């Protein structure tokens, strides 16, 4: 279109021996339209996918919602990377990361979406949350090697990952469901029973979820409402 507009301008100049006022008006309109179309195409190409710089390894399976995918990533994980706000005198307010054993299972092994863990009050995460109770749990599909088996690098969006943020809530031992939740955790983490037996510094806890972000396949980071996450089935 831009080339055609330019050709029309040149023809009008030679035929009329110059440009009339009406010709200039039409030309300006045509040029503006051409520029607008070209600009729109460029913006569309840049906005197609914020992850377009990565190699493509397929799209999100049809029918698999972000919420269900997040639930699957959480349920299949035995551990998670956990970020907290450091309260250590050497790195106050810096991000601190840790590894924690996790489980979201019911007693029968099915997924509940509730992220439970033993919090050791002597390590970084335990001490940080006593003063600044804000944490983020990180899960990736490569925790069991699934992405590498597909030839996907863990950093690529085709290797799904989910970041779940919230606060730590110590579970009430008087809750009627406490023992079932604890046993479900022991079923997955056999050594955890020894931890509790030999130390009083562990608190069986749960993440009170406030925000969930997922990076999966195409489209950049997306928000998953906590309600959708808990209502998803896998």
C-alpha cells in the first residue's frame, strides 16, 4: 500500500505540473493510513508473544487450564524452592531462598491444592517468617526431569512453572483433620516422622495463598485466582 501511494503521488505531480491543495489533502490522508497500518502490523508482531525469543516446543494442551496445570505442578512436587524476605543482619531485606519438602495430598493421595510443609524455626525461612511473613513457593515441571526428557530447557516457557505467594500458617494440632494431614505428609516424606520425633523446632504448616502466577508455553506470566486454583481438578 505504501508503494502504491508513493506512485500515485509521483503521477499526480507530473500530470498536474505540481500538487493542488486537494491532491495534497488526499495524499496526506493516504500516507497517514499507510503509516498507521504499518505501525499496527509492527506492534502486533512484537506483541504476539513475549516469549517468542525462546525456541518453540508446542502449545498448552487443549482443555488444560492454567489452574489445572498449576495444581498438577504442585501435586507432583516433593519439594519446592521457597523465597522469603531476609531478616539476617548480613542481608536484611534481601531475597533469601531455601528448599523445603512439600505435599498437597489428602490421606488417599489425591490432590487438595493446599501446600503443607514442616517449617524449621532455626533456619532462614523459619526465622524470616517470624518477622516478615511473606513467602513465595516455586514449582517447575522439570523437578522430575520432565522438561529435559522433552528436550526443553527449564528456562523456556514450554517448561511450565508456577509461583505461589502468601503467608505461613501453623496448623492447629486440635483441628480434627490435623492427624490425617500430617499422615499424608509422612506418606510422601518418610524421614519427616524422624524430624518431628527428634526435634521440637519443626512446625507443621500450610501456605495461605494470596497470589499465583504461571509461566507456561505462550503469553508470558499469567495470574491464576486462588479460587480457580482450588476448584480445579486433575
